[in-house]
C-alpha cells in the first residue's frame, strides 16, 4: 500500500518536464569520462569530440530502464544521419553505470557511445534527478564546435529528444 501511495505521489513529478539550467548560448562545461561503444571502453573528451563537429549530448536516468531503452533505440536509428552532418552522439548516465559497456551494445546497437555521468558533470549541466540523488534527469543538448549550447530539450519522456536534436543539428549545419 505504501509503495502504491509513493508511486501515485511521484507520478506527477515524473511526468512533468525536467528543467535544464544551461540555456541556449551558455558555454558547455568540460567533460572527460569513461565511455563505451560497441562494448569497448575508452576515455571520452567533449573537447576532442567538438574538434570533429557538433556534439549531441544527452543525459538519461539509467541504463536498461524502459524510457532510457526507448531513447537509446531512437538515437541508434538516427546516429547515421547525425554522422552525415558531422555530429557525434553520446549519452551519459549515472544509473546502472556498471552496465554501460553492455548497454552500448544491447540497446545503443553499437552505434554511439554511452558514458558515465559523474557527479561534477551532473552538477555542471544541472541535470540532477530530484527523486534519485546522484542520477541525471533526461536532458538533451546540442553543442556547437565553439562549445556553446545551441539547443536544449529537457523532459522525462523520451519523446522529442531525437527529433529536437536532429532539427537543431540540421539548423546549425545549414548556417555553417
């Protein structure tokens, strides 16, 4: 009974939009972290990725949860289109971090990297999940090669994250 009451009280919070404190035009904080693609670990650096083009950086609460799996599948399907425009996709999470390499293969379908969202990164991007301290909410950014944020979408539903980031990368590409 307590569990049902807790779920009923938490449901409106989960359905409401998350709020990202980093607005369009802000400088993206530096990121260096452990990541994996196709099950292979490597060190990810946002600065290095930005040398190649824009970066689609999305935060998600936890690997192998339903919404995060849906979002990973959608990003996997879109990754080739992002690459054609010179964009790098990376997802970051603190939830189930010990399963990042497995998630990069099983759910990201070996298409893009997923990495560890450190406490400093979660704080720097202001994407903390209120109901689960230490985890991130669901927020997507597009970061231009100059390090400035050109798009932000923050909502706990995975719907709209891929479309929004794709549209933002297309718009950025059309101007550059």
